[in-house]
């Protein structure tokens, strides 16, 4: 067997979307670098991080894109969505308005995707139980109604962050292989 045959490569683009300040950038920095920033400032321009996961003995790379703040101006461009095979749609369990905007983000995602996109609804900041405004049941039932995976996470204390990204990565792998 030649080297070409031995090495199969997978590279999947995943986008993170959702309202401003729900924790998108911190979910990515927690997953990719195990870092959390309490005072993260949006930087200008689109950025992504690449993470490798082993599935079925194969190296699968996820190129995970972060909006870098342009969602504040309602100007997430079609270039951001182009070629995405997976998406994390994030709201903040302590701010109800961010949950109410989920359907808007979902419409935008659907209108920009021409392939099967593995989609996960993420209720972030589950460490803020004392000021919760969206119950886990509401998140679950919205996800069920829309055919999305669902998970509550905390970028602050790391709850479910790796799991959320890896469920999406595995689903993409299953969709394409
Ligand atoms: P983005 O605008 O969606 O990228 O949100 P950021 O990642 O910049 O986070 C916005 C604010 O929420 C920052 O002050 C973060 O420190 C904070 N934050 C992000 N994730 C969490 C979390 O899981 N728990 C708590 N308590 N705060 C978080
Ligand atoms: Mg951000």
C-alpha cells in the first residue's frame, strides 16, 4: 500500500453562531486551547482554529470558525457560512432574548447551507443556574422540534464543551463517510 492510500484526510468546517456575548469565542478558546477569558473583547475579522479528533482510527480535523464580533452589526456574511458542514447555534441560558433569537439564526444558517449541516443547539453559561431564564426543557424541546442536537455547556467551568464540539464532528463524519 502506498502512503497515499494509507493516509485518508478529513477537514470539516464548523461555524459558531448566535447573539453577541453568549460565549461563542470562549467556547472555542475553551475547546481549542483550554482557555477562558472573563473580559474577552471582540476582535475584527473572521478567525478560525483547527482541532484534530481521532475517529475510527482516522485523523479528522475540524476548522472551527468564530464570528469575531460582526454579529453585533447583523452582518455575518455568506462567506462565513460557505462550505460549513457543521454549526453550533449558541444562546445564553441567563438571557432569554438570546434564546428567542435562535430561530432567526437557524433561518440564516439554513438559507446559507446547500449541504447537510450537522447542527447543535447550545445553551451556554449553565454555571449561572441562579440567574437562569431559559429552562433545560425549553432548550430540549426547541432542539427536538427543529431536528438539532442539544447540549447545555459552560465555557467557564468546561461543562460539556468538548462533548458538544465532538458530537458535531462525529455527526459530520457519519454524514460524509
Ligand atoms: P461572544 O460574543 O458570543 O463571542 O461571547 P464571549 O465569548 O466574548 O463571552 C461574552 C461574555 O460572557 C464574556 O464576559 C465571557 O467571559 C462570558 N462567558 C462566556 N462563556 C461563559 C460561561 O460559560 N459562563 C459564564 N458565567 N460566563 C461566560
Ligand atoms: Mg466573540
